[in-house]
């Protein structure tokens, strides 16, 4: 698998990847209500084995959760940029290693293993705790670039779950170019600070599940609360 990824990355080229969230905090079954909802939506759309990415996989507890509880027949791919946590993730997921893989997004192109039906990008597109010093601020441009890159590897009708972002996905170009709609959600539990693209603080909100669709945005959003 390692050699295959290296070859594909050379062919596709790896765009310059920058670190989003520096913190590696994670938990087993961290967002049960959302995992359950996304699993139901994905199984309805893609059958019993949707292909899943855990972007910002940290020590692998999210990938393990998904493999054991919500996507029991799926291939799960974890992506991180930190070698130490990646190596912990491989140990964490050793018992499910026939269908859970990890790679370093700084060394391997995000699309190296093809497209995904579901992408979880939870608690990765943010800085927490918030540090307002200019060198530590999470820039909107990095958020927008990350969403664009994820959108490229998400299949049409695919689901993007993004808990705890510092910015709104609808402020990015990907929202229009890839046509997303919001899915109704139970409770995202977002707690990090939310800003508009200019850095103005916004009220927190309970949105985190989006579907990539070919429909025009002139039809409005679905399931918005
Ligand atoms: C707070 S952890 C989130 C873990 C897990 N997603 C969860 O919700 O429990 C954030 C992880 O994202 C990783 N990360 C930061 N920038 C990244 C990037 N550009 N690509 C992939 N992973 C990244 C960090 O190394 C860190 O391990």
C-alpha cells in the first residue's frame, strides 16, 4: 500500500499542504449522533459499504469508531499530517487494518486512493484554543483551500461532515463550484469560534452536514433549521 501511494502521489503531484489544527485531541465515538445520521444518509445513497475518509484522523480513534460502529463494511481512510499521530493511528486500528488505511496528506495526494462517498473533517478546520496573535490565526484562505481540496475528492452526492469549523463553508468558492446543500442535523455540538471570511465574529450555529450535489443553489438549501 505504501509503495502504491508513493507512486500515485508522484504521478498526481502533492499540492503544498499546510497545517490546519495543531491540536491532536480526539476521542472514541466523539460525535455519536452525527456519525449515526451521516451513516444513515450514506447507506441510503451509496449502499452498505460507502467509502469514508477521516480527514485530520489524529490517533485513529475516529477511524476506529467508524469502522466498528457506523460503517462496518466500509473502507475507511485516515489522513493526517503528523507522523507520530499517524503511527499511533496505525496501532489503534491494527485489528481493522484490512479495511482501515492511514496516509500522510503532506506526502501523498488526497486523491491517491480515489474518490470518497463520505468525508469527515471534524475539529480540524479550526484553531482551538483561539490565539489571536497574527502568526497563529487560522486564515480563511487556508480554510477555503482545504474545503476546495476535499471537494475535489468527494463523489457527487457525497457527504461532507465538518464539525467545529472556524469559518462557514458557504463563504468559500467550493460552495458554488461544487454545489453543496445543507442536510438537517440533530446536534453538531460546535463549540469553536465562528467567523465570516473577513474575520468578523458570528454567532455559533448547529450546522455540520453537507451534501455535494449537481443542483443549482438557486433552488435553495435543504433541511436548514
Ligand atoms: C483535533 S484533531 C481531530 C481528530 C478527529 N478528527 C476528531 O474529531 O476527533 C486534528 C488533527 O488534524 C490534523 N491536521 C491538521 N492539518 C491537517 C491537514 N492539512 N491535513 C490532514 N490533517 C491535518 C492534526 O495533525 C490533528 O491530528
